C-alpha cells in the first residue's frame, strides 16, 4: 500500500487540498509575502494558489456569494478600494488584485516593499473575514434530541 512518504509530491498535493480554503490560503500567502519582505524565502506557492482560488471563486460560472462578500469586505478594510456597488465592479477589482499578485510572483526579488506590505495586509484581512464567514464547528454537529 503506497504511503504519503513513498510519494512526497502526492503528499504535498493532499496537504494543499486540505489547505485549499480562503482562510488557510490567505494566511499562507501572507506568511510567504512576509518572508519575501524579510528576504527569508521566495517560495510563493500559497500566493499562486490564492490567486487561482480568487479567480475561480469569482468567475462567472461560479459566482460564490460568500466569496463575493468576503472579497468586498477584505478589499474595503485593507483600503484597496472603496465600497463597491456591483458584482461586476468587484470582479474587476479582484482581477486587478490577481494581476498584482501575479506580478509579485513573476519578479519576487524586484517587487517594491510597499507593494509587498500592501498585498500582505490584504491577505491577512482576507483571512480574517473568510474565517468569520465560515460556519462554526458547533453548528455542524447535530444536536442530541434529548439535550436542551
């Protein structure tokens, strides 16, 4: 029987599948951007996956309402935009953010520190709002019929 250790690449993919939600991905991306600011590492796999997650969640075929609300709150709180009035405005602004993340991925060493800090703060804010919008684990457990 194959194990995760026998195929480390598959093991990493399983870990990314488990960490594939907005709170986890945005936290990982914030850590990676912080490491880039501190010149500790240039690994930006989390940033890449977060950009893909944002793109997939706001595509016209998906239009995940929770993702729309979370992105709007994160963009407003991180001061990347003023409050948006339509989904089209939000998608346009999200595409701009995805473009900024891709620019960082393309030339991580040459990116302005201010831009890195701005995007790190956006990732932190996105993680905070995404965590707040997720259901509580207590809500997922069925209540016992004899409990009050």
